[in-house]
């Protein structure tokens, strides 16, 4: 009976999808997506091209997030090295600029000294490394060593300043660093790693415990980062205290060392000794509780429930919608909703309402304007981008919006993934 119900639901979904994309509609959704992406790409490309004329420092708004947008504006998404047209050249130039800038800054720092933007710059640098899909060699080792050396004693990577609605979340900084560390482990030969698997795994568990000890998130950027971190926890192939090591029933549960069967394959496959992480019973209970399937689902529901009536998200509940908060929320939610993607995830009403909010609020020049509420932390310079003193947060929001709409246009299953990133075993059934 359940099978028949599911087949009927699939058929209805396909009918709705075809109607939504129909040529007879006054508002052609697909054409609107294509137009918004094309104009957005042109806008961020102008900013990317201008930035090296004014600055030599790596940034999230003119390197990391535009690179992400370029990667998603392809048929195959971030798992494909192929990019369209002039984007291929820009991907290379963004990568080289980022590498040169980071090498210069790292050379001037002591081993335990943080980058200028602290954990957020480090996280975006590691993310850029992953998105570039190129071998960063010694620079990758230096960034990972910096991550291990600058993790705070409580498990977080701290940020330099609070600049809402973006660049204000230590959870986001920490999640980006953990993403980069995982990519490094997946793609670096163990004989040349700057940090051992156990060192990185210990850093990961300290970060997980830090997040578990924080109050519940109400800020959109914090909640987006928390949901992304949940995904990374679920997708990690080695969970020494997992109730079900293959994620079939309890994708993020933990059991005490004394309860773990000695024949558990996660023990055999784990590259570090079982006792190296040294978590006590209280810490194990904390991890098991906070990263349980039900708690993870609750955070996803909370983020989904923060959508405003106009289809967008604000930086906090009750705030008016903005492009940065909307695009990041859509992107994070599209990553984790694995069970539903093949039955039309991007055609769901709430997702389309979010995408339509972005389409509706795009400016004629291809940008999205987001007002900064930050106190200036450095001298302003004009990169030639729209929106004057709001141009940097608006550039970042524009790149996120292009990434989100590109993902919808090309219907990517795993938009936040890069090549060889492991997908949660519990979600593999959709393939």
C-alpha cells in the first residue's frame, strides 16, 4: 500500500513540476532562473576581475564564494572540474590569487599566530582549496597546520569581528574549517600530511563538543552553519562510537566504549587507536544526545520554519528578508534534504518561494543589495561594485544567490560537496 501511495505522490509531483515549468505560464520559472544566473555571473565576474587592482589580500567575498558560484554554474556541479566559458579562466585566476595571497600572509606569521581574519579567513581559505580541485601542496599543509595550532581550547575557531548579517558566526567559521580538514584527509596522501588522522579527528571532536555545549541557535547564519555541521558529522566515515556505523538506523548516535562490540567494522577501519580520543562518558553522552537523528531533524525544521511570508529569510526571526540569509538557507537545506531530491526537491513550494524571492529582488545590474550592520574594521575602498559601502556584503550575497539559483537551475543533488566528499550512507539509497 505504501508503495502505491509513493508512486501516486511521484506522479502528482511530476505533473506539478511540468505545469510549473510550462511555457504557457506568465512567469516562466526556468527562464527567470537562467536570466538571474546569467546576470549574476556577469556582476560577480566584474567584481572578481577588479579586485586584484585594489587589494592583494584573500577574501571570502571576492574569491571564495564567487568560486563556489562558478563551480555550481555547471551541468554537473561542484563534483565536475568543467566550467563554462570565461568562468574556467576565472577559476584559475581566483585560485592563483588566493594561493599567492595566503602564502604571503602565512610566511609572515608565527606557527601559533592566527590569520588576519582568524577562523573565518582560515575556513574560507580551506574551502577555496577544496573548491579549486587542485593540489595546493605545501600550502595545504601549512593551512592545516595553522588550523590545528589555532583551534581554541574550547574547540572553536574564533572570528575577528561581528559583521551581520554575514561574517558573524563562529559556528560557520568552525564548520568551514572542519569541511576543509575533511577534504584534506580525503585527498592527501597520508605519508605527507601535516597532521595525523588522529590529530584532525581530535580537533573535529573538540569542535563538535563545543557546538553541542552552546545554546540553541536563533540567528540564521548560526543555524545554517549548525545544520551544515550536522551534515559533516553524519557524512564522516569513521565514528568510533556510532550505534550503527553505516548510518542505516542511527546516523549520528554514539555508544560508550564498553558497549561497543569488538567486531565493529568502524574499529577495524579506523586509522587511529581506539583510546586516542579520550572522551569520557559525559562527553560521549553529550555527542550522542546533540547529534542524534531527532535533534538533527529538529534543527532542520527550525531553519525551514524561519522562512518569511515573502519567501525569504532574515538574519534573525522577525527581521526582513535579505539575499544573503535566503541564499545560504536555501543552499544548506538543499544539501541535507537527500531523501526527497529525486522526487522534485527544487519544485517544492517553499523552495520555489525562496528562489522567487531572490529573482524578484535582483537589481537590474545583476546584483543583490544587502545592507551591512557592521562597524567598520578596516579602511573602506571602492572596488567599483554596486551599493557603495554595502558593496562587500552585497558581493558576497550576490555570489551566494547565484550559487543557490544555479543549483536549482541545474538541479544538483549535493551542492555543497566537492570531489570525493563522502555522502552519508543513510542517504545513498536515492542513487
